[in-house]
C-alpha cells in the first residue's frame, strides 16, 4: 500500500458532538472516565470520585453505545474512554462526547488517540490560563492520516492482538516476579566458597 492511499483528515470531517443532556431525567447508570480504565461505573470509582446517588441526573450527558467521551480538563493525562455497552448511560455534563462516521473504525481511532501523536495535538491546541482545557471544538482541529476502512480494520486488529500479547506477557512476568526465586541477594564470590 502506498502512502498516497492514506488521506489526511480533520476530526471535524468524521466526528460529531453526540452529547445530549438528560433533560427527561431518565434513570440511567452514571459513569465516570479514568485514565487507567476508561469508562467505569461511578459507584465502582467511588474512591476517586464519590458516588453521588442524589445528584441531579438532568445535568448529565447521555452517552449512547459506540461513543467516545473525555474530560477536557484531564485529557492530557489520558482521561478518555470508549463506551461499547448496549444501553445508554450518563456522564458528567463537563465531559465531551462524540461519535464517528461509518467510514471510521473506532478501534483504529482508539489506537491513534492512545498514541504519542494525539498528546502533541492536545499540547498545541489546549486553551486556558491556570487550568488547561481541550474542548470538542479543539478536537475538531486535530488531523490524522487515515487509510481505507478495510485497512483501518486490519491495523486495528493487529494492534489489538499486539496489546493482548503484551498484556499476557506482562501477567506472566508479574506471576513469576512474585515468586521468591527472584529474591536474590548480591554476594561476593569469596563468600560462597573457596577454590582448592
């Protein structure tokens, strides 16, 4: 595949703002987004966020399945998530929520968002003085090279498989790292015995 098959695209071309207020006060599960786990139920994240069961849910944004969401004040530390559940949920109205066009593979885009390239765009476009923000209008200015949908799917599958392999090896390493066989001490050769 030649580099000419990849088109440079702005996020404004293939995403749209999908956050809608929960004006009807629907009884939807509130979620938070962490840099470590992405979407997480607020009640499961209570150590960091507090589970506010009495919160006015009308102020929250509805997130539909297959949506991205992020905290514009914490995107620089990776607070972005992809919601692949089957029912709508809600997130803080502070979060930006967006969806993609049908010629974009969301897994391909996810890998780009987690690459070294995206933080460079954040650094370049974020605004504010004391606290820096990266709102959806700034995301729309970001650009990336995008191949055909078929190629995106192949790349996403390859990167997913690679992530899975790395995770398996990391778990295997951690399993053996816990064993006392790794509790070695440094000793001088002379302390272990003498040559005769």
